[in-house]
């Protein structure tokens, strides 16, 4: 096999999604420890915004710093190159996470055994379902009392609409947690609460659970329960089939305790065996296969430099096909011009380094002085536009005013760049040219104000504006769209790309507009 083919075949690029506090950071850290990417526990900082400090801007900066550092964490394990893409759990940054999910090939969902399926997890899994991303579930915190395992699986199947099949099964939980039985490999892995550094776990073959040794090992009652439960599992759940997983027909479930480093190696060992290689990506023009000769990729995330004196940013590019090479001319499709990169960067958990080449499945960081925006495509020359990097209909709105007439240029530039980064969306109302910022979460308004001031020296003032939703509108007949636009002038705005957006005051006016104009289509995402 050629180098390119071998390299691509060993890439596994995935994201961990979870509701805040379920244990995403802890699990990430343990995976990195196994990969030898970090040496000590505590090296991965949580990118969580602590509830008590949401109004504290140092907290936002701290979070930003961490999320640059943890955007991609790569390590080698068992001949595979694993790329973990970080996904913020905070709901105000959900859009960031949605976009990151366009750049992964699979996902691990972490669920807290006591809390079960939480709101943020539901939303994120919905995005994965839409994209048919294969999902593995890890039920965490088994050392704590929580929901009964069968009930939890029911909840996963119902709330997440994910048919699942357990590949491991817990023996007890909380104080009585003794370990997990690996159904797939038919062995019992014993839990030792003092084994946080991940010494090899004590595992005992049990191809036959009727073996009386099981009673001696975990006690009669626990053994009887395990026997009964594994029999039930066989009756209720389908056998695991990798193809079903790859097509998101079924999701395997694991149980463990991330903080105790228990069940994590099992998860990782199974992950490297079953998780997909880089998958083909749909461009508007055609499907792009990872192993094509020519390079292509798209920008899914942009991060401003942490140092306000240097306005350059890092654009994160997911490579979709071929080999990316340093100092090579590539086509920036939207701008229709050639660019080359002297310092493309890869991220290795605790350090970054300049790389000479990277392969489909990898993510590279490109230093950017304002040329990129989210969704941009780079290729070896072909005109390609990758699909599936949506903007979502915002739910919070403020009208913006310039707070300092001498700095209007700075304000315009700052707003422009922050919108390119995907922090929020800017709409211009047609009747009065009012500028309206729409976001998914309220925290973004503080971030924008703070960053405009610190990075661009501009002052923005907000005014509350009562809007329910902003939805993109289209119609098959351009004349119908034009007629709608004129009739509803007060409610029409343009987004940054000049697409028409309907600003609805309330759910009621929106429904009226839909009822009265069946010829118009209303879209909740920009991907139509
Ligand atoms: P997140 O990134 O998903 O938001 O969660 P994170 O890993 O930060 O974990 C949230 C809390 O849950 C942390 O405690 C962490 O130690 C704890 N935790 C993670 N895995 C387990 C587990 O298997 N069992 C138990 N009992 N706890 C677990 P914290 O008190 O918020 O922070 P810390 O001070 O302990 O770091």
C-alpha cells in the first residue's frame, strides 16, 4: 500500500459529546494517558465555563485559551492515529459543537449513570443522528449509585432514539460496584478503586458464567444477578454487528468509571477495532473519497489568537481527501486564489508542532490573517464546496449600535471577523438597515462585547429587541419570493451572505406567515 493509503486507513477521528459534568474531560484525559500523549493526570484542563463565573470575563478568556489548546488532541494507540476533536459542552456554545461534529467520523457519548440522558446530550445526538455518525455510548460514574442498567438502556433508546446493545455489563454499582463483565470477550474485569493511574486491570476469563468460581469471586448474590441479567441481555438485545454500528443502526454501550480509570481501556480497545476510518464527505459537486490523489478539506472552526496585539487567527481544517503538504499552493475556493502555508500546525494534546504533511482524517491548524470563514474549502485545484456546515436559526437577539463614533471602522471589521468565526450571526434589516445580532446562547453577547473592545478597540452597545426567531426563506418561484419580501418588508433582513431571512416577532406571527404564504419555505438552518 502506498504511504497515503496506509496513513489514511489508520486514522480514527472522533468527538466526545456529553452534557456538562458527565465526565468528558476526565474520559479524554484517561484516553490520552493510555495513548502516552500525557504523562500525568490533571494535564487536560476542563473547558467548562463554571456556572458561578459566567459574568467573569477572565473566565471567558481562560476558556478560550483552553479551547485553542484542546481543539484537537492526537495520539497513537495500537497502530492507529487517534484524533479527538474537542466539543464544548456549554449550551451557549452548542453551535461550535455542531460544527465540530461535521468534522468527525464517529462519536463517543458519555452519560452520567445517576443523571441519565440529559438535555444537551439529546440535542447533540440528534445532530449525529441526522449525519448518520456512528455512536458508542459510555455510561460513566458506575462507582456512584445511579439508575438501573436496563432502565438506563431504555432511556437511551427512547430519548436518544438510539437502538443499542451492551458490550459490557456492570456488576453492581455505587458501593457495591465490583466490575464489568465484557460480554464481547467473555471476561470479568474487576474494579479496584485505588487504581487511578491505570495499571492493567485484573481480568478473569469466564466463557461460562455458570462456573462456580464466579460465586467465590464476586459473591453468590452478585453472581446470580449477573447470570440472570446476561441471559436477559441475550434475549432482548441484538448481537453486535460492526456494519450495523457503522451505519448507525445500533450503538454499543460500555459501563465504567472515568475518574477511576475503569472500563476506559476496554472502551478504547474496542473503539480502535470498530470505529470507522475517515469517511467520504459530500461536496455540492460530488462525493469526495478520502483516498483520492488530490488534497481537499474544509474549515470547521476558527479561533482568534489569544494575544490581542496579533490579530491573526487559527483556522482548523479537516482534511477530507489526499495529503496536505506544507508550503504547497492550494486553491481557496471561495476567494478563487492560491494560498500556501508555511506553518501548518498539528496538535498533540500537550504541545503543538509544525507539520510537513497530514492526511485525510487529520485536522491541521492554519494561521490566518482574516482570509477564512467557517465552511471554506481548500483543494488542490478543483472547485469543491463541502456540504453540511450549518448555521442554526438563532434564538436570542440584540440590536447593535456603535458606542464610539470615532471607531466605526473598527466596529465593522470586528463584527465582520467575529461573524466569520461563527460566534454569532449578523442580520441587516431591509427597512432601516438596523444591525441585529442573533445568537444561540446569551453568553455570546458578552463574548462579542468583550472581544470587540479588547481585540478591535471598538465599543458596541446593545438594545433589546423582541424577536422570536430568524428563519431563512426561499421559494421555488423567484417572483413569489420577491412579492413576499415586499409584503413583509418590516420583517425581512439579509444575512452576511445576502440571503433573505424572515424575522418573526412571535410564534404566532410566524405561524401566520407560514399559513398565508404556503409558497414560501422557512428554514431553521442555513443548510438548504
Ligand atoms: P465534563 O468535562 O463532562 O464537564 O466533566 P468532567 O470530566 O469535568 O467531570 C465532572 C465531575 O465528575 C468531576 O468532578 C469529575 O472528577 C467527576 N467524575 C468524572 N468521572 C467520574 C467517575 O467515574 N466517578 C465519579 N464519582 N466522578 C467522576 P468535580 O468535583 O466537578 O471536579 P474535580 O474537582 O473532581 O476535578
